[in-house]
C-alpha cells in the first residue's frame, strides 16, 4: 500500500535521539507518506541531525520555528504546511518519543472517513500503558475524567496526541483558530470538531513511556492546562450557548 495521501506531523523539542529512529520506522511502516517534522529551534541540534540524515529524501520535511511555542502550535503549523504543500487527504499527529507506535498509523489512517477522526486511546479495554508510575496514571485518568465531564467530551482519552484527521477537519482549524496552544489543545480540538458534527472513533493502543530524552511537561505547563481548561469551557460551552 502507498500512503502518499497521508501526512504525518511530528512536533519536536530536543528529540535528537528519538526522531531519527522514528523517521526510519515511519518510512518503512507507512511508505509514501509525507513526514513533516516541526522543530522549535531545539538546542540539542535535532534539526541539523534531520538535515544530515534525511535532507535528500523529499518525503521528509523539516519546519523550523524560532523558539519553543508549544506542542499544539507546532502541530498546527505542520497541518497547514502539509495541507498547502503536500496535497494530503489524511493528517496524522504523533509524538517523537516512541510512546506512539508507527505500526499503528496504517490502522488509524484506514479508519478515517470524511467526518470521522480516529484517536489512539490509552483507556480502552485492550489498551496498555507501560513505564508510568501509579501517580502518573491516576493524574492522567483524573484529568481525562474532569475534561470529559466539563467539556462533555465523547472520548475516554482526549489528552493523547496520536490521531488521524480527515482533510475537512484541517479546514475547520483554518477557519476557527484554537484558543490554546499547549497540551489541552487536544481536548479543545475535540470540542471544536464535535461542534462541527465530526465523529470520533477510539482504538486501543499500547503506550510505552519514553526511555530516551527528557519530558517537555513541566509543573508550569500542568498548571497552565487548568487555565486552558477554564478558557475552553468559557469559550465553547458558556460564551457560545
Ligand atoms: N515543536 C515543538 N514540539 C514540542 C514542544 N513541546 C513538546 N513538544 C514535542 O511534543 C511531543 C510530546 O511532548 P513530551 O515531552 O513527550 O510530553 P509528554 O508526553 O507529556 O511527556 P513524557 O511522558 O515525559 O514523554 C514530543 O515529541 C515533544 O518533543 C514545543 O514547544 N514545540
Ligand atoms: Mg511523551
């Protein structure tokens, strides 16, 4: 199968020791797909490593930001680039740290329809998380429970950034810019697309914790997420009613 209609967007910040192996795997598991890596001027030289190793492969694209602007912001830059330059029909977002497995991409892509977004979930019966402390699992489940109830969100896991979107969803993002730009944007896009009558399909996934490189999640970003949740609720649930 050739996946030339697919664009895979990977936001990176200091992922030099993950991104090269991930691109290698994606070139094998999702042949023909455009791979769009969005780097925010990582101090560890991620961009240079990509240029050195994949500079001659025209399916691998590198977008360079000038400073760290958040995962969500990076993914949107990648979506809009792929929409314009690669004529893609299906848009996948995934992390670089190997918590999102490249072999699941074809399954996500094959289930997308014109108005269905397909989301890898860590909280279905056949899902699995490995390498997380009990505290982190409780924190993640609790966050999802709160988000689901406050935003009336249909997903069991709306904080996992491993999804495949149809082209129409990107057109919604172009018309209605999300108001958040970090991790909570994943919950915001669900709310935004649900308001535009999109459906969501969750598929079970295995989520191993990163073993290489450092987490970008900080206590400040976690606190920011609470503020973002309030902003999303205000903007989409209260203000728009
Ligand atoms: N371009 C860009 N990428 C980012 C930014 N923040 C995070 N990322 C990337 O977004 C993805 C998710 O970030 P992680 O650091 O893995 O966050 P996390 O999964 O909550 O944390 P871990 O569990 O420790 O992996 C990774 O590929 C990061 O490199 C950013 O500001 N800009
Ligand atoms: Mg991660």
